[in-house]
C-alpha cells in the first residue's frame, strides 16, 4: 500500500488517538508534576448546633488569587513520585539502613501503600493471565468437540461471565461467599469450621479475587481460541491421525503451535487488563486485604472531600510505565517476527 | 347524582386549599435546584421545598449519594448547576475552601423567623449554612436479651465487653457485637468517634500537624481490637447496609450504629418485627476513664450557591424554609433528630439525644480533617487483623496523612 493511501485511511483514527489518548496522558503527566498551593489558613470562630469553637479555615479569597495566578498549582517536579505514598525512596533507604534481615525488609516494604498495591497487582496479573489462557483453551477444545446442536446453548452459557458487568458479577459472587450465602455456607459445612470466612482472611480474599478474575476473563480467551480452532487445517490433523498420533498428540503438536499467535494476543490483552484490576476490589469490599494500583488512583480521587489530583496522576503514570514494562517482551517478540517476515 | 356532585365539590375545595398552601411560599419567581444526599429525612425536606413550585417558580432536585463528588464542580460553574447544596459537617468544608457558597444573613433576617440560633452555622461572623438535623452514632441494644441475661445497658466500653463476654459464656451468642468496621470511610469514622471520646484533639492547636500518636491513640486502637474479638469474622465488610440484616437475623445484641438509621431499626413493619420491638438505643459508650460518649456529632444543613442570581438565591432560601417547616417535621417525626423549633424526640432519637446531653463532641469542621479521615480508613485494618502493631498503624496513618496534607498544601 502506498504511504499516501495508508495515511488517508489511518488519519481519522490517528486523530482520535491523539485527541482522546495521547493528549489526556500528556495532561495527566503534566499534572503529576504539580501539587496544591500552600494553603493560607486563618483562625475563625465557627458556631453551630453543638456550640462555638475557634477553628482553622482556609482563606478562600487569598487562595482564589493564588490559583488565578498559577492554575496548575505549585511545581513539585518528581516529588510526588518519590513521596511515601508512591515510590517512597526515603522510606526504603531507611528500611534498608535499619532492618536486621531480609524478612524484616520485605515486611516493611510490603507495608508501604504503593508496594502493597503493586504486589497484589502483579500477583493478580501473573496468576490470572496464564489460568485464563489455559482454561479458555480447554473450554474451546471441549466446545469444539461436542455435538453440533448443543454448541449454541453451551457457547451462550460459557460467555455469560463476560457479558455480566464486572461490578455486578463480583457483587453476585460476593453475596454467594457470604457466610450465609450458598458457597460460604457450603464451605463452612465442608470443612466443619463455622468461623471460616472467605471475606475475613487476607489469603482467602486473594484467592477469591483470582478465582473471580479467571471466571470473568476465561470466556474472552475461549471465544478467541474457538474462532481459531475453526481454522486449524484439517489435512494436517488428518495426516497426523494417519501417522497414528493420539488425540493429545494432535492437540500438542498441531493445534497448539497453530494457535500460538492467538495465545500471544490474549496474553497481551489480559496482561493489560489484569494490571488494571479494580472492579472486583470494590465489589468484594476487599480493600482491607488487597489493593491495586487502580484502586489507589480511585482512592486519591474519591475518598477525601477534596481529591488529590497530583497523587492520582503520579500513580496513573506509574501504572502506564508498569504496563509498558509488562508488554515489552511480548511486543519485542512480535517486532522481531515482523522484521523476519519483511 | 347528588353524591357525585358533593364529592366533586369536596375535591374542588381540597384542590383550592392545596393551592392555597402552595401560594403560602409566596415566591414570585426564580429557580430552585437542590442537590443533596439520598436518605429519608432529606427526601422529606426536598419534597416540602418542591411544594413551592408554581408557574413562575421552578423547583428541581437531584438526591444522590454521589453529592459529595458532584457539588464542587457543579457549584463552580457560573451560573451554578444547583442553587441549594445540602451538606453535612464534613462536606461543607470543600465549599467553604473554594468560596462557592454565599452568606445567608440577609435572607435569615428577611425570611428566617422560624430558625433557632442553634440552627445557624456561623463561620467568621457570617451565617454560611442552616442546619436542620443532627446525627451521631449511638449504642443500639437488644433489650430482651440483655434483661434475660441480667445485664444492665452498658455505658462504657468496659461494660460492653463484660456484657459480650457474659453472652458468649452463657452460649447465647458467639459474636454479640457489631459495628461499621469496613476499612475506608466507615472504619475511620469509628476511630474518630472513640478518639473524640478521649477528649483529646486530632491536631496541634491552630495547625495541620497531626497529634494522634499518643496514649489516647493507642487506647482507641486497643479498644477497637477488643471490639473485633467479639465481632463476626466478616467485620471487614461491615457497613450500615450489611450490619442491618445481621441485626435483623438476631445474631447480634450490641452494636454501634448511626442515629439516622434508628427509625428503620425499630420499624415493626420491617422484616423482623420481634427484633425491631426489642431494639432500644442509648448513648454511645465511654472509653477508658473518660465520661463523654465516644460519638462524633454531625449536623446536616443546607447552603446556597454563590454563582447564581440574587433572585434565585432568595427563592431557594424561601423554598428551603418551607422544606424545614413545622408541618414537614410533624409528618416526618421519626425520620431524623430534627434541630427545628418545637421538635419532640421520639424513641428513634433517644440515642442521639443521650449523646448530645452527655456532652459528645462535634466532628471537627477543619479543612484537613477529610485527609486524616482517609488516612485512618486506609491504615487501620492491618492492625485489627493482627498483622501489625498499634504503634506501626499509627505511624502508617501519620505517614499517609502527612504525605496527603503536604500535597494539599496544608503542611510543608
């Protein structure tokens, strides 16, 4: 395709990408370098139904002048990135200087909010992604081999977890694992331990979130693999049968190599999606035991009366950097294959 | 035929009187746009404000739990999207900080005869909001279970733990206590309640420097830990909505709950009439050797936006005066602890009134309190789960608060 034709086709989506993806990211990056102006406080008397008190309040007129002068706030450079709520350089240096052994270093770093969230996010990404690919592949194989008249309904039901809104899906499961819910009560009966609670123990909460993640995303992998299975060359499969290959050997040596590019694609999508895990943490009220980077952003923007934009922006940028690092190996492989072909 | 005629006439008279009642607002023209939280008492107030609507007066409302996130952007535009923002002790702060609401003195002088002085929220000599209801957490208990086991109504946390221990040993209940301990806003509110109960202050006087890293802070945390010992393992997910069915299932005998929820708890047409009948309220327990209830007092009130025309502002104030009328209160006695003149407390209000009378302290209306609330909500769960020490939890809170307050410009 000549470059000119290519440009003619691509420019609308390029424009949309610049407007709706590149510019917002730049603006978030810019915001992450700033913090709020120093607040001008005045002591005032505040009276209400419960009496009068001398309290501090913000001098809003003076603040308005400051903001009109410099709307972005105070320049803070990378200060927000390195503070205790993010990369916590000072805290980590201190931890290394004052800890006795590796376990103590680990526990103390795990106690820093950013690293706590990062560990869960990474664990979620690297446990859920492969399980989704494996489970999706198995479902696709099974569906592909069932009688034709059953396929329609089975495909529909397999897709349901993906159709359900993530937040609703997690709420449904959340009520099921309640100690009065069907799964929670069944587990208590099974292990005859009335104090067993999937919601209370941090480890079980993690497991619950992983299970939910696999449940929610497996249909995506299934659909992609199922479509791929329809294109596996039948002659190769037949010749493998003639050579005496068992069912497993046909899957292992014909189907899997053939579907490998699809697995890469799913891995890419899932790595990106899972790294941004958020809804289940809200749905399962799991913030006590598990927080993710996206949850930190949400918390900065929503928890307090006044949002912390700089802090949220810094976490957003760090998330983007995380996604890029995660995808780098996969992208590099694709790039090499592309170069080989041309 | 005759009967039909009579009823038509009667209906006509009814309509005429109703029309007369509307005209009572007496507003010539203007637009009233109300933004508020979403619960029964506020529904009643907005509904009565809406009665002022006429051909020339427009009254609309948006009642949503998202109001806190909507209000600042909505009132920043000129003209503001809403003329009335219904706020509470904490949510008025961002409006004051950004100078988005107007002083009400002029309107109070002209149209506010019905208001008590205690309803006026005065900041720096100017009336910035009109409070109409109070809220606080109180002790909610099962009268039947306590008396059957010979337990007096607890007034201190020590009494409460003793009562819980007795119930556990008698085999009545394994986990007799509940409270809104879900990490985040709820858990922080419980810390704030108890810390206020110690009589100590959160910050060094006149500054945003945190001062909870002390013996009282540790006392509160130890107290919270002891509560968790008597609560179901699911406490990490407990908020007002999830503790209600647990109460109605009869699995709990003592709970620290919100006063605004009390009406629903004793509603005998609810799902558990027997338990509703046996539910009573008392002041929140005291902590340690202190004598004031461990409960923060909150008020709910309304403010008028700055960026609107004076005509709309006056119309809004007058419509809200109708919303706070004694007639509205008479119809909704059980919906709240009203601060309106002539209010007679009902059973649902008894806990909050007891808090008030015993000298409970108000939730601090400080510009940086919200940041501390968030820091508390995020950093206490691990201590309560037994994963870290109380000292570490307080250190984490201090670190999180200091970082946030520095970014927000309150600390250097």
